[in-house]
C-alpha cells in the first residue's frame, strides 16, 4: 500500500516516542527516533526521511517554528511533509507563526489517537507524491 516508508519522530517524551515507533512498525513503517532538535536535524540531514513528525516543543521553552523555517530553507528538505503535534491551541500557534511555516504542515492536537497520526502521515505522503508526480510531468 505505502511501500517502504521512513518517518522521523521528533518527540522529547520517550514513552510517547516509543509507543509511536512500535505502532508504526506494525504497519511496516520504519521510524527514526529523535529526542532533541539536534537529533532531529541529524536524522533529516542523512536523507531518506519521507515524513517528519515534530513535537512543537522539544526539550525547550520555545516552539520549533525556527526549526521548521530552517527545514524550509534547506533545498534537500523543502518538500518534506511535516506532521506537527502540539498541546498548544492550534489558533494561538498559528497566530505566532510569522514565517507561515505551519501552512503546509498537518497539525495534530495532543492528546491524539494513534490512528489520527497514521492518517496524517498517509495524507502527508499522498500530498508529497502528488507534488512529485506533477513536477515530473
């Protein structure tokens, strides 16, 4: 159905990260774990990630909006689909998004159901494949 897929899970909550990784593995989805912003960047820089699942707060008191801006500026990552997970109210998060980096992201409000996460990943992959197909045509 999806073919080989690799997801980077950037989440500082170890237990949640492990649950997500194990859940995705039941569907044959490979996940690379990242507990910090630095680990997430390293995982993405190696290439091969199809989707990034990004907690909006990773081990800090600031949001990951600058991280998203950095991704969008990096040529090899510009088209990477991102699923943002957050405990923030989505409206307040969107209003603080000066660079509009969330515009292309799929946003999941915490707590989320694992099925919702899987659906968001599938939608993100579908959107990416459509963009790739249209750029080849």
